[in-house]
């Protein structure tokens, strides 16, 4: 017998988001609390909003000593990721020809950071079974309404109607980086003027969504080297689809393609 669940889809941070809580105790106000949190994060971190904290930082209106605790945390995670990926993850955006310096854009990490925090919010409220997604970055816990492991489909970036692989993360985070959803928004910080052309998408499964996402972004920026980087990264698996449609995966990825019920 299926369990009751509450599922809602909204647009947040300019992207589609899904929150589903499973169980008799699921409350609409807790689903709403997650979306309210996402909207709050967007108000503070959106580079498209002139009043956001990050926009004010980029305009020099806020001194470093006055950054919010959340901004300091996100910047610290970004700097850590930059070090761990040999600079392939970098929130410093190069300046346009008519500009001086550059700007800080933490959007490559904020989405998954917010999802991780939202998952912790639901755990604190006593939930064992839920699904949270923003534009392909996913954190699950427990089981779905049918009492089965959450199943996640990896879309073909060359044909968005096709699912090329189904995986069962069993509480791990799943992040996909590529150009199918948002166009060419990721670049190689070492050669910022060149478009990335070898890889169409790369999906990373990691300990949680934040960990998966920060390495997915860096791995995609590495081009064809990205899957090799993930192969050497303990606790992570990856699935790459090249622009010619050929897929490559890390040696342990297959364990996520088997449901615990099989």
C-alpha cells in the first residue's frame, strides 16, 4: 500500500523546484517552509537582483568584515573547492572588456548548498522520507510513497525526452552539470574565453548534494578529463555523456543502478 505524500512544484531561483514529503505526518506548512527558505536564499545570493547581498558586495557596498554568516560559509566552501580542483571551480567571474577586475558569482554552489540545508530542515522536523530537487540537483532520503527506493532518471542532454540511465542514490546527492538546461554557463577558469565543447553533461553521485554538485561543476569545466578526475575521487561516482553521444562512467557507478529490492 502506498503512503500518503505531499508534493509541490514551484519556480525558485529562476528554476523549477520539487519538494515531496512522504508519510502520514507530512504537513503543507513544512513543504512551504522549504520553498520560503529557497526564496530567502535567492533574495540574498541572486546576481540578478540589485538589492541582494552578493550584488551589493560586487558593487563594493559591503565590506568583507560585514558579510553575513551564510555568505562567509558559501565563500569558504567555494575557496575549498577551488583548491581541491586545481582551480577548475572558481566563483570569480572574469571582467568584460569594458570593466575592471571581475565579480563574484557563487550560483554554481548556492543551489546545492540551499538544498542540503533544506534537507536538514526537514530532518530536524522529523521527516525520514523526502525528495528535494532544483533543476536536476537532487537530495533524497528514505523511500518514496510506494515504499521503494527513490529512482532518478539521467536525461540524455542531446535528447531531453530520453532517459538514458536510472539510478537509486539511497540518500546520496545527485548533481548534473551541462549545457542542456541553461546553455553555456560553465567555463574553464584557466581558459575563460574558450567554450567547452567535448562533454554534453556529467552526473555526479556523492555523499550529499553539496558535495556532488561542487565536484560536478569542476568536472564539467575540465572537459574530457572530468570523468578521470572523478574516478580518483574517493566516495564519488560519475556518468559522462560526450557531445557525440558516447557515455563514460566511473568504475563504481554501476552500484547505483541496482535497486535494493532487486
